[in-house]
C-alpha cells in the first residue's frame, strides 16, 4: 500500500477512528486501525467488537492495499507532524510514515486477522438534523444507568415516528424523556442503543449536517459525512416509561431555571454523604424552601419565590439527580409537579410536554 | 456425509456427538452445558463443533466461511475464555463476559461462550456469573468445560446440563495418532502410555525431540537403577528434572517473542501483566506436564514388566526397550511390581500437593530401586 493524504484530513479521520479502539489485552489487533487504500480513497476501520467505525477520506493512492497500524501510536505521530502531505507506505512487516522532513517506521499487523466490518443492511435509514440529535442526546444521556445488572437500562431508547424523535433513558431512580418534532423526516424506527455509543456519535457527528440512523436485527447504524458507526444493540425490551409518568398533580410550582439551579447547587454543599435535599412548598406565601442537613457537618437553607398552584407539600430528592435534571431542562423556566412526598416528582417545561424528567423522591426521616 | 462433518472431529465420542447433533437439529439446544471428561477427550473440539452446527446453515458443514471462521477461532460471536487470574477466573473477567452477553450478537443468530476449566471459578467470580448462567438472553449458549464434575462449584454445576465425555479407548487413540502423525503403532502406544492416554499430549510428545529425549533418559535410568548407589540415584533425579526443563526453553523463547511484539504494538503504557501471568501459568503447566510424563513413563515401564512376568507380553506398551524389561520381568513378583507402582502414585500425589518435583522423584527412585533389588 502507498498512499498520500493531507495531514489535517488524516488527523480528522484518525480522531474519529480512534474512538473505536480497544485496549483489551486478549486481542492486540483491536488496538490497531485497519487502513485500506483503493480508488483514490483511504478508508480507516476500527472496532472493539461492540462498536465498529468506518471512515474514509480522499487520498492519492499510488498502490492499493491494506495494513493494520497501532492506532494510538499513529494518531500521536500524525498529531505532531507539520502541516503537509503525509505518505504512508507499507513494507514487508512495517509501515513508513513520512511527512516533509520527518519519517517514522512502525510495526504493522496482518490485515487478514482484523475483524470484518459488520455487514449491516438496515431496513431504512432515517435522517435527523445534527443539532436536534446532539441536543436530545445531551439531555437524556445523563439518566443512563451505569449498572450492568439491568443491562437494558445502560442504553438509550430512540424512537422516530410520525415526524417526531423521542429518546428516553432511565437508571430506575430517574427517567428522562425528550420528544421533538422533526419536520420532513420520513420513516420510523425504534432501538435501544448503548449509552456510550450514542454519546460518541453525537460528539463525532457534530460537524455533519445530518445524521442518518438505521436499525437491523442486531445492530444500529449511524452514518454522517464519510463515517459509518455501527453499534451492537442491547438485548431486552425497554421498560414502558409512559405509564410511569403521572397524569395529574397536587402541587405545581414554576421557577426560573437558572435561579433554581444555583440555589440547589449552593444548598447541596450541605447535603453530604448522599443526604437528601428537602423542598418545602408554601402556596400561601409563594415560597419554595430548599434545605439540607448533614449530621456533624451543618445545614443550609434557601428561600425562593415561586408561582404555585395546589396544596402545600414537603418532599426530598437526591441532590445530584436533581441538579442533573435542572441543568439539562429546556427553557428559562421549569415547572415541578408533585403528587405526594412518596410519589415521583416531575420536572418539565412550563408549557410543553416534550421534556420530562421524572425523579424518585427520598423518604423523609 | 459432507453435511455434518464437524462432528467427525470427535470420533471417539459418538454418543455425545449424536446427542448434541440431535439437540441442534431439533432446536432444543440448552442455554448452558457442562462438558465433563478427562483432558484430551475432545471437550473443546465438541464445544467448537457445537458452535459450528448452531451457526452454519447446513448444521456444521465445516467448509463454509462461517464454519471456517469458527474453527479458526476468529468468529466474533464465539468467545473462548480461560482463567486470567493466577489460578482462577477473576471478577472483572466475568463482568466482561456478562457485558457481552447482554449485547446482541455481531453477525450470527446466537452467541456462544466456551469457558475452559470451569472448576477454576472462585466463589466471588462464580457469584458474579450465576444470574447470567441461569437465565441468559435467548440467544446465548454457555459451554463450561471441566475435567471432573466434583471440582466444579455446585452452584455452577446445578445450572447446567451435564454432558459426560468418555476417556478415549487406547486402541482408538493409537489409531488417531498413527493417522495424524504417521508414526507406527508401537510409538503411538508408548507415547500414549507416557501421557496418561491423552491424545493431544501424546501428539505433542511425539513432536517434541526434547521431550522424547526425556523419555529415553527416564527408561535408561530405570534400566540401570538396581546398580546405582545412593549418589547415583540423586544424580539421576537431577538429570531427569534437567531433561524436563530443557524443552521449556523453546516455550520461553516463543513467549519472549510474543511479549515483545505485544509491547511493540500496544506501546509501553498498556500493562503487560495479564500476558506475563498467562505465560507463567503456561510454563508451570508445561513443567508439571513434563514431570507427569516422567512418572507416566515409569509407570508404564513397571506395568510392562508386570505384564511380561505374567506372560501377557502382548500388552506391553514400550516395546522399544523390551530387552531391559525381560531381565526384570524374569524375577519380579506381582506384589513387588505393585509396590513399585504404588511408589509412582505416591510421587504423583505428593507433587500435586506442591512437594518439590525433584524431591518426590528422588524418593520414588529410591523406592523403586528397593523393589528392583529385592523383587520378591
């Protein structure tokens, strides 16, 4: 193989492909990136057997061929090269990388041993604007579970249907659902995608205009620019989250999002060792009192002015989960709806129904 | 015939092959199997054959790209796992398996996990694994391999369908060796006698000049044993151990190369400890095997002497040293031969309790010398 390519383009491709590298010691080949050059195109492949990434860029191919080059090493080399054309040429069992006056020789691995890129034929591909996609991923991915005992919860439910995109994630303490209308999007799909994979896609695809999503029996495929990102799906069915969301409320309060966020952060300083954050709503005074107390450390209280309707209530939440919810919520104001101190509270946009953050309360001692 | 030839890889286990083949054909494959059988009885081959049969459209043709990939060990949905800890499965390793179990397969209809040495689960790693083993997703098949049912933790064993493998009969094993290596029957029988009847190990023995040399040295020692004085015996034991360690150098150099390549590819930052630990385990296992071969040769030689003395010369395994045996066989009584065989068993037991192999062999040689000098 002999191929020349501009350094920036190569680096861009490498930084995408290196997301798929594995450090698993049992299969050293997975720490390599498969380079294949043909028809004026350099294609990079990487996989950790869970996700697979394929990306390509235009290049001057003098001799077609394949090689597996250690991924981290080549990325480091290219990052430090000066801005010029980079030439990669393979020899018997190594590769020479040269650029301007520098040249490097690295070991290569046999391209035949590299796992084949998954052959996925999704039924149909749905194209989503990147801005919307990344925003929604950013909002729901906080709620993804890290606990492997319920594997399905380590994924994000992605549903596209009738011109809307819906994503949901839960770790059984909180549930985050976001629904947005996407105009002109045809087709429908439903899949549970591993949380890490969908976050990677949102990050890698940031520069693209649109991200295409397709689902096959075992995999979900994302395509943007010159890149194809394939992730294995998670076994099982996502819990029916719609039935968890309360239809009514007893108390409802509305407050400026930024004010609430800052107040919660301040009071949280006194909620150590996962002590709960108490929220007391007084409907007559239109005051929300947030307080926290840690034994042997101290306590904090803060009053906030609010708009309310309904009855007085006192409820407690885990402060970290509450902070997560407020910081990803939409708009300048948030509404919190409470049924009772023992039932989950719901945070949403004061007018819309398209962002819902359901949070389990902490029992008050 | 061509339609199901992966099962031909385990000719000595027709019952097991038939059972598994029916399970695949009738779509009644269980989610977890425990293959129990002595080493070399074809457990792993059967597990791989099962994977082929499940994945392949023709029920395991052994020739299509899918089968080729499974047999070559690079099918992404066939996972062969060995203990990564010093002597056991470690919890992290089990978590990695569980993580993969919960993802959909890469390209096949199922995911198959072949877990070697299932008796090496410690309570922690076993507990981490139990729930997955009991109720994995529908497309998972877990095959645990072990040498004996009793050594597997009951919590693990009770969650699997047990499939028992018979030891390979000597005549079948010898025929296999003759066919695979082109050696004559006498050589095959001698190698099998030295390796306790395990076909792959006998195959390795016949391929390794160093190990064959150790066998010859052992037979030579036994022949001269009655004439040796105390110092000679100690010296002989030392030489025998030396002969066992000789072939290990080949292994070491292969391992060194592997380690170097690994460093070159992954860079200095990645820990090489798991690999080094695997190498160490491999070396210890090889040395054990070598010592075991010495004991096997001694045992089969004594057994041969007993057979000749009772006029059953057709059962002799080590025909190449028949002359030395005739001498001993002429005077040895069955009781004396049994005493000598017992000495070998004791040595084997001691080594399994971590007595230094050299010490155990020294004692054994002294005991056998007593018997040979006074064979009544």
